[in-house]
């Protein structure tokens, strides 16, 4: 099926996510869509799969313009999409998930569907148990389920939005094999990624997007420098980290274990020094967030002790940790941590630790003026959060961090940011180390982990299965560990 | 309490539980689609008055039932529009439906030159079978002595169970109530599914209301249904969102209502139990059930739809 | 390819003009709906509405009765407004109102005739607030510490409270019941020392107190740190949690405060116009009407005052319609319709709806400007 997108526009508020995009995908091709985070790839694909309705533009399928008012329309037209956001699966078993949205008579014929599922799985070498609860599947298995379902629904165009985030190297290899096979069979596959290597490895053609526009197209293979140049204009400088001397222990975990669920099997011990940066790697849901919550008192351990700067805070409330200058920024906080309707001053009021009954507006205004100046936020102290541009919202968020900080815990500090903003964020974070702040962060971006950490802890199904020295480890080593293989090089933590 | 009073109580409990089955099953279906409708009371009253009126005008019970269901469904559209299309607070919108419906039913019953209020119904539901097997001791009246709607209620509950768990539409419906975004990306039309099932809920509530005005107290009066709509909302929880369990929950409540009268007939000391304390029982039971069954994580195990009460908008993230 | 002729976008901050305009339109729309029903049943809507205005505002007596009706609505409106602002769905103001009435009348009767009014009146008022807060606590504590949905529990507690009152008056010879009336039981009048003096026809101090409490609520929510943190929790509980605000305590506090407002309504009603725990004067749906007040006032404590007066006027005018042969329930219909339009109107306050061409035009102009 040949597919053409003509002059697609889509805006969200002040953001032009898609600004006149034209794109052609040929039958039986693996077509890459490459671009930095925030380039507008997901938006374009959501328009193509009926999730968003474009402001203007045309979608032409096999020479005929089509109207997609809903995802159901898109599926009827043969367009199916695997979404980027962690796939949320229904609390049904695999078979019922497979059946969802399927055509046919009114009655559910589970038997027939099961054999259909089986034959599709056999064909692509997947191994899915129809009666297993879908929530127990790994991310890779969920993708497999999603793919066979879309095939069964008659998809001829398959969109995969950043499918390699959170899956192991093994699963990625298997996914790529499947996608190649599908393209052989005449399926058009659109592979969306911000990772150049993956697109170069897999695709026949590639379209590059930046800031809502198409900036180049190429037939692969092509020299990677050309793609980099298209993506970034000119080669970008990565924020480099300087070395700081490590100080006293800021976070000490001793034989910590939770009562149930993740991290309940093997006790964890860890010592993080002042100025140290520890990266947390692993597939989504391997225990990283439980771990971070243990470190800041949002979750209590069943056994073991947690100490901050030498003081035992085991079992204490999160607010005690805050008082000891520990701060936790969960995923999404950097993008969504601001509150609509509150002004910059009010945000600082929130961040401050003023215990009084009445509001001390004077000091809140003073602090916000100082910080606006210091972080170069373009806005006034009475500006509401949503009136700021994205970059300035980032600045505000970082400015809201307390001035004195012993330990900073973060999830995905730069997810969803373009490269410049990500650099800026890290510049701020790394500067904090000079005042002795320790940083522990979880990320799915292997480059980010290797670039900014001193060492990396790798989580796998609720345990730490390895620790790597970020200075010497390679992407491959890290990938293997994340996939669950204990490498010889990395020492396995107790 | 002697045997005949026990049988009488059970017999009456089945009758009193019947409208609650309709309303509860309707609300279960609505909530399974992720929409909380606190307008049950209003929809039942609108069904009660319109069903009564239709039978009063035409002498046909069938027409009365059909009109009540249509009226309930149409009336529920207000809530559907507010919660699905406008995505405003489902709680407030449901309450609005109840307030408006309560006023509307009373108003229509009293308005005009020849008001309905005080008029007996021209037709009422009568037992299907008299004599024969219905006279068998004990099981006769309990199993065979009821009017048609009692059996229809059982069929409705059974059919709803089958629909939810054995049909494609039922699967889509449950998916929409759990995870609208995932359901949508699987090609389910979320808005359509929600609209349709809010209306199914409205139709069943209307039917339940009509059972009061055409069977249980077949003379038009202000609010013939008491607090039935509110009780149905509590029963959804007791039935843990499973239609067939609604049968037992509804009969149990029917018995709790009826027992007040039974005690009166038993003489001292039974008749000294104050009826207002007994009238509290169903509501206390509902709260106890809430505490026991829905605290913390157990609510999920019970079957409460994950997206219940949460507005869904495709283009939001 | 796009079929949509209109684009719906979130507006961010609502404009002041709209937040005034939309509630006004809601009321107008409700009047039109009510008028249609009146016309269908052979009445002239204009003369009916004229009659209602006259009854509510046409005489000094009408005005004072309207304000008396508005008094409990100010407080039940506040109860809903502070709770809903924080997404605490307390729909049990009805029951909390009754418990407030039970507590106030109980303490007034217990204190007896001898105590000085200067002591009894404050005690009676405070007792009402405590009664309401305690009753709310039955739902609030499970909600906060066990995660039990408060919508159903507060709702059920309404009916328990109603039956409790019935029990005290009809089902037992409790101290609340008037021992002198035996045929159809009623509440025992509270001592005069617990009653407010009247100053404008039957209007008494309770109206002034209700208005003062509304202003206090506005100050509390808008100007104090506590109120600020409550707003943050209402906007985003997660953000508040990471900022170190104790979310459970805030929710509990708001829940109890909401219950206390409803209980105060009951207390003031007993110490004011009713003077006894009287089921016939207290079971009026004042709690649910409070939700209408809060919704139309857009949860603003000060706006609650005029809106409560409007609803009070409707309640006051209702019974007088019987004299012209119109069912007084038209009032309930109007109130229900007002709530429907007010809640629907929230969509238009929160979103901007513009024709697609216009949006596109604006976007291209921006490009040229840049
Ligand atoms: N639903 C939405 N509401 C508001 N802004 C959005 C929405 N979806 C995406 N955006 C914004 O549009 C831009 C493009 O986002 P996206 O398409 O997700 O990029 P990509 O997938 O290339 O990383 C970003 O600036 C993002 O913040
Ligand atoms: Mg994306």
C-alpha cells in the first residue's frame, strides 16, 4: 500500500508540532522517521493513525484521499500503530487483548481466535501464552502481541513509535527480524526513532524531521554524518562533564529489602559519595522507581537501613528526608511538574519551606525575582506557569530545586527534551556536584547513562544484576546487562 | 416468626428487589463503560411517571414499559453529553440529573388541568400463574407466583452477564471502562460505546422506575420509588460490578425493607423495634460493604473499572 | 482529510468575563427550559415567573423570608465549594446538616433555660459545626487512610442521618422530642436563650453569621498558606506530595471543614428560624441545593452568597405557586436545570472553540509576523 501525507499541520497551543509535513511511504518498504525528541514524530504518526485530527492537510492511500476521524477508521483503512508511551494493557489475558476490536460476529469465539493467534505467532516465531495475564508480559512481548493483533485486524501499514525503548538487545534483534519479514511480505512499515544507528541498521529509506518540519530524505545506506547534519544542522557539542573530588557518604543503604514485589528478593547495599553521579539502568518496571522511592522515604524497607549524610532515617517520612535536603523528581516531573494557574512566585512559595500560617509573600517575591534573574527565565513573577515557553518552564523547574541539596533523585531527567535543552539541564545538574550534591538518576537512554554517571547500577526483574564503571563500559555491555545477561566484566552486586 | 410469615417476607423481598435489579444492572453496565451516573434516582422517577402516564392513556402495560425505557434512555443522554462530549464532572452532572428528574416527575404528575396525582393505574402487573403450581407449598408462590417483570429482571441480569463476558461488544465495553486510550487504539470507538451504554443504563433505570408505578404502588404519587435510585448505586458495589450478583444484592435489600413490616405484625417485643432504625440498615450495610470490600487495592480485585469517572479525551496526553 | 469544522483548545486560565457570563447564561437557559414545560402544561411562563419574583422580593416580608431560605444554602454551598475545590466529593452535606441540627438542639436543650444567652448561643453554633464535622469524619477517615471512595459513603450517611432524626422524634421518647405533643410527634422547642433575636421580620443573626463565614472561607482559601496548599493539592496531589505537603492531612482537614460548614447550617437553622429538631422543617434537600449553589458560584466562597440568595428566592417562591395552581416542583426543576447548564458551562469556560479557518488564519499570520 502506498501512502502519502500532504502538507500536514497540527498545533498544540503555541507549539507547532507538525508544520506542513509531506511524506511518501512506498509499499513494502521499511521507512525510517528520524528526529530528535520533540521533533513532532509522534504527533505525525498519531495523525496518521486517527488519534489526532490534523488542522489541515491530506492523507492519500493508494491514490485516494482518506478521512480518518478515529483510530477505528485508521484500522479499517489498514493503518495500525504501536504507541510510544509505555503500552498500557488491559487487565485481561493475552487472548482477550488480542480479540479486542476484532471483526466478526457478535459472539466471542475464543477458540477460533486462539488458533488464529497461535498460527500468527508460529509464523513470526513469537511465543505468547493466550491465557497469561497481559500485565505479566515483558515490553517486548507486549509489542509482539500488539503486532499480531494489528496484523489480524488487517493492517497493511504498520507504525512503530520508538519501539526499542525499554526492550533488551535480544528482543530488539528479534523485532528487527520480524519487521524485515513483514516488509518482504509487502507491508509498509514506518519505524520512528531518535536513534540514528537503529534507523541506519533497519531501514531502506529515511525521512528526517526537526521542529515540526521535514528537513531531509535519504535512501540508505548513507553516511551517518549526513543524517547527523540533517538532524542537528551542524554537529552538536555534547555537554562534557568535568571531574570533581568525591566527598563523604551522602546516601548509604545497608542490606535494604522491601516486604513484597520488586526488590524483595536480594538485599541491596550501596554507598553514594558527595558529588557522585550514579545512573540507574534497566527495562521499564524492573524496580528502578521502587529503588528511588526507598532512597527518599516514600517507601519503607522491610529490612535494612537508609542513611542520609550519615544520619539513619530508616522508616522516617518523606518530609524528614526533605528536611535533610533530599529531593526526588519522579518521571514526568520535569515536563509536567508545574501547576497551571499558579504564578512563578507561587511556585517558589510551594518550593520554599515556610511553615507559617499566613503566606510570606514578601520573601516569595524576593526569591522568585532572584531566581528569574539567576536562571534567565523569560517571564515575570506574576506570570503563570503555562504562559512560559517550554524552555523557560524547564528553567523554572530547575530553579525551584532547593539551594542546599545533599541528594537529588531523578527519573528520566531529559526525556522528551531536545538536545539543547537536555544539555542545559545537565549543565545545571553537573554544576550542583561542586557544592557536594550527589545525584542518582534512572534513565532509559544508554548514552545519557554512560556520559554523565560515575557508575551505573543495572536492574533486572527487581534485582540489581550488575554495576558498571561508566568510564570504561560500552553501550553493548550495558545493553547486554539490561537484557538480563550478567556480563563477565561487570561485578555482580551482593 | 412462623413459616408463613417467612414465606411472605421472602415473596415480598423478591417483588421489592425486582426494580432494584433493573436499576442496578443498568448502572453496572454504565459504570463498566467508565461512566459514573449518579442520576439513577432521577432516571427512575422519569421512567416511573412516563410509564404510568403511557399506561394511563392507552391502557397498555407493554406500552407503559416501552415508554418508560425510552424516556429513561433519552433522559440519560443529558448525562452522556455532559460527561462524554463536554467531559465535565460526572458527579455533578449525575446529581443534576437526579435533581432535575425528581422535579420533573413531580411536576408532570401534578401539572395540567387533569393531573395524574392520586389516580390509580389502569392496568397493573399481575401474577403470571394463579393456582396450580403456584399453590404448591412454599416453593409454589416463591418460584411461580410472581408477575412477568420478576422473571424479566432475572433474564436481564443473566443476559447482561453474558453480554459483558461473552460478546465482542462486552469486551469492548470493559476495555473502554478500563483503559480508554488502549481500547481506542485497538479500533474501538470510545465515545460511541460510552453513549450507548449510558443509554442502556438509563433505559433499565426507567424500567425499574415504571415497576414501582405499575406494580408495587400503582397509584400515582409524588416519588413512588423512595430512595431506590440511591440504593441501586450502593448495590453496584455490593454486586462488585457483576450483573448476576445484583440479583442477590437486590433481593437482600428487598428483604431488609420488608422485614420492617413483618416485625410490626409479630407483636411485642418485635414490633417495638423502631422502624427508623431498621430503615437505616440497608445504608449501614452499604457503608460496611464499602469499607470491607473497596478499601485500598482490593477495589481493583473486585472489578471496579479502572477508568470509572475519568473523562477521556483522545487528543490529550 | 480533516472533517472537523471547529477546533477545541484548552484555554488555560479562564477569563473573568466568562466566569461571570456563563453562570448567568445557565440561569437564563434553565428559565427557558422551565418556561417550555410551563407552556406545555398550559401556563403562561411569564406570569408564573412574575409571580415568583413578587413572592420572593416583592415585599419586605418576601425579602426577609428569601434571606432566611438563603442562610443554610450559603453554608451548604460553602461545604460543597471547599470540598469540590480539592476534588473531595462530599455529597453528604444533607446528613451533616442534620447532625449539626441534632447536636445544636441537643446541647441547647441540655443547657436548659437557666444559662445566659451570651453563653448558650456560641455553644449552640459551635456544637452544630462539630456535629457536621464528626459526621463527615465517618466518611473522611476511611477515604484518607483506606482509600474508600467518599461519594458513596457520604451519600449513604445522608439516609442514616435522616433516619436517626426520625428515630429521635418519631421512634423514641428522646430528649429531642416534644413531650407535650403526643398525636403527631414533633421536636422539643429549644430554650429561648439558645435562639437568635429577630431583627428584620423573622430574619435573625444567622444570616449575618453565614455571610461572615463565607468571607472567612474566602480568606482561608485565598489568603492563607493552608488555603494555598489546599489549592495545590487540588490541582495536583502528586506535585504537592513531592513538595512535601502532607496530602492526607490536607484532604482530611478540608473534608472536616466541609462537614463543619454543613453542620453549622443545621445549627444556625435550629437556633434561628426553626427553634427545634423538627423533621418537617429540616428535610428539605438543603445539602443537594448547596451543590447547585457551589457549582453556579464556580466554587468561589464569596460568589456563594448571591447565588444562595437566588436559590433561597426560588425555594421561598415555590410554595406560593400553589395559589395560582402551578406545581411548586417547578422550582426543583429549575434548580436541576440550572445545575445541568452550569456544569455544562464549565466546558466553555475551560475550552476555546473556534472555526478551523480562523485558527489556520491566525497561525499563518503568526508565521508572517515572525
Ligand atoms: N497532546 C499534546 N498536547 C500538547 N502538546 C503536545 C501534545 N503532544 C505533543 N505535544 C508537543 O508537540 C511537540 C512534538 O511532540 P512529539 O510529536 O511527541 O515529538 P516526538 O515524538 O518527535 O518526540 C512537543 O513540543 C510536545 O511537547
Ligand atoms: Mg515521540
